[in-house]
C-alpha cells in the first residue's frame, strides 16, 4: 500500500512508519518541525490547511496521528487547539474523500469524562477538557476512529519523552518522582498500537476501535510495574493525589478503555501490561 502518516516523527507515527517500511509498504511521513527517521519525509503544517502535496502523493491510506496533545496548552490556547485538532483533521478528511483514501484518525481516551472507566466504543463521550473536546470534534470526519490511552515506547519522540522512559531515566539517576495514585488508565505500547493500526489499514475496517493496553491500572501502579521490570528502586516513587497537581486543565480520573472489540476482531490483539513491558525491555536493549 501507499501509506501517508501525519506526525511521522512522533512516538506513534514514527513507529507506524518504521513497521510499515519493514513490511515493504510505500510510506510517506508528514512532519512539522522534526524530520522523521522512517519513510519519505514531507513538510506538513496542519495550521495552514494546505494539503496540495497529499493530492500529489495520492495515498491509499492516510493515518492521522498528528495533533496538539499538550492538554494544558490546549486549555490555555483554545484557538490553536481548534485549528490543529479539528480544522486540520477536517481538511485532511476532505482530501481523503477526494482521493478515495482510507482515513484513520487517532483519537484519545480523553473524549470521556472519566467517571466510570473501561469505556466501550458505544459509550457516550463527554470530555472535561478542551483537548478532549477538539479531538472528539474530529471523530465525525473519519472512516476509522482509533481511541487510545497513554502511549509509551522505547524511543522518545523528537523533543518529547514518554512516561515510561521518563520514569526509567529518573529512577536510574536515583531521583524521587511523584506519581498520581487515583488516576486509572490502560497504558499502550506504541509497537502494539502501530501493529493494530496497520492491520486496520490493510483490512480497511470502518468504525470506532479502542486500541490500548489490555490492563487497567493506576498510574502509580503502572510506575511500580515498570520499576519492577527494570529492577529499579520503587521506593523512589512517591504516591500523590491528582488534586495535588496544580494543572490548568482537568484530567479524567478513570479513562481506561475496554479493548474487547479489538481482541475479537483483530489478529494483532492488545497486549497485557506484563507482555508489553517485556517487549519494551527487549526494545531498549537493542
């Protein structure tokens, strides 16, 4: 296939480009600031809404991973968040329709309020911050909506470090870290997520899919599991409550995603946390 990935230098986009290249797909990786490592790179600024280059590429599939994901930045600069996360997505979807390209949109667990957790695809979204709101708006324009939760992986996205690598680095330096104990998630290994998304692309599966890790866990216990796996000092991990963090935007208390649908339909199933951390450990050794 000819696959176009936005956010090609990001944690997820970069991994999709890497795996798709290994599988001999023709890969085009869009970027705004940092040149991607994999695929044929091309400049793409979602704020400009100028997608002529995509018309020239004529991809079979567009996988839209790019977004303004800084939750507090979205809250403080709503205009920018709306422009990138909604208007940019809407513009890409329009081009996809014109080219008959299958359009996959990476959404978020933050479209939910976090009042109940283990959300299924049919649950009614109710975002409590502007980031979740803008991502929800984009869902109406896509062939396939992929919602995911707390992505982590072995390689840092350019200019940005994910929770697992941040924690490992801090603990190796013998630094104390404060981690919330009353927030529940289904953390997702980028390799597992990329493989599932590529299967959806190959099979052209329409609709909504919750693609996340198969284990619901508190952020604090997630940190403990990482420390145990990498034989690091878990006593350096200090539990705190969400309310102790003075953040601009509200966060859902339990945005965990139920991945039963994906487990039934996809050959590449969501990994349990123990499986994912084992793969992460092997990838970090490479």
